[in-house]
């Protein structure tokens, strides 16, 4: 089952993807509400959706053309939606990262970078076996719900940004239920969208480089995640394809289990507050900057994988405003 969220006028809806049509879920303004309902009743999300599915349908193509899609999971109060991620999680993901942090990393007589050391820890201890806790992955904070751009909408980049680079990733979507229980609603494909040039200056700038907009969807996959996901990422400029590549994700292509990446995020009590939403990016090994691409304003980024239905598409919007000092007013 794949779900979307969309708007009609001032009304929000949840829909089930059925080919070219969307079947509308009755009396459900959000996936969050359906997830909490499922938790209260001790039922699966799929069961709740099937019980409330109406006969009403809408055209998927019209929703896309009219830009009425929403992110497939959100919160009415954006401060209660956490956007985070883990990096150096995929086989091969250290190669691009390592080049950011040390131009001399390829020389055999130079010491390994921190990125490569952490990557090797993940290779050795990221999949310790059922019931066991892995080594900690890299973790980062992107922002709250305000940083999420809906599918088909612009991805704005701030005036102080040095780069606007795509990151095609798997995203885990979660709701915190009763008693702090972590509920995995499903998965989506996403564009984590980071500032790789800033990160390249110094790896301690990683935290700054991640505080950018992002997007995921348009569809939320409910149920089991395939082990081997092979997707495509494209950059379109002026109507023509500028660059494309394959990205691999799913546990077969990762150095950590999904369960352990989830554990190392949700082990913190602050991330288990009932009613909160969490959108967690799981990392990638494919970056256009590694191919020498410099994304420009107006470029469209398209990310797709067969298991997730329609592609995620966003247009980059670089700021033409000068960077200016943010001043604090004493009280």
C-alpha cells in the first residue's frame, strides 16, 4: 500500500495510490491522525485505511499538475516534526565524503580521515545480529517541519549557502504513540539536499551544511521495505537531462541495519514524546557533486525508485538576496 496526502481547496485528504487514480480515505485529514488511531486500537495502519476507504477518486496527474501534493507525513505544528538523518551508512558512501575532508586522503602515506574511520566501524559493527546493538552511526539534525518542501514545490537555498546539492535517500517516517512507543508509519524516497561545498571546507561544518530544506515523497510505502532498492536520480536543466545516476539503498546495500539506525535515533527520550513526528534520512552513496555538477537555480531534481511509485520532483531556487547580519534585540 502506498499513501499520499493532498489538498482540495482548504481541505486536506489522504489517498491510496491505485494506478493513475487516487482513492480517497474518508474522514482522514492526515496520515498522522490515521497512525494515532491505529495505535489506539492496536491495529495496523493498513487495516485502518482499508476500513475508511471511500469510493471517491481523483486523478493523480491532476494533483501533480496543479501542485496539490503534500509531504506524505507531517504535523499540524511544525515544531513537533523532527527532521534528522544518519550518514556513512551505505556501502561506498565513504568515498565521496572522504574526498570532502582531505584532498590527500587517497595517498597511502596519509592517515585515514575521521569519515573513513567511522565508515569502517560501520562495516565492522553495523550489523551485529538480531537483538544486538550496533556501533553508533553519524547522526545529524536538519530542522523541524518548516524545512520540508512538498513534492513538486521549490527547494529554496539561503543566501549564505555555498552549494545546493541533492542527496537521493531512503527516508523513514515515524509517529510517537502512547507511552512513547515508536511507530514506523512507512518509508519514502527523499532529497536530503545539503551544502557540500561548505562541508568540504571543514568536516566540523557538517552540522551547518545540513540545515537546509529537504523533500520526500510523494508516496509513503506502508509495510515491509525491500532489501535491495535501485533508484534513479536526475538533474534536468532547461528541459534537458544534465546528469543522471543510479542510487542503491535498502539493507543489502547498507552497512547498518534499519533497526539499529532507528535505535540510535530513538534511544534518546526527547525523541519519544507522544504525538511527535520524525522524518529520518538514511544516507546515500550517490552525489552529483562527485561528478563535478554545480546545481543552478531552476534545475529540477528528480528522484525515483519503482517501489515508491511516482518520482519526487523539486526545482532548486537559489537566493539572489545578499547575506546580512541577523541581530538580536536586548530586552
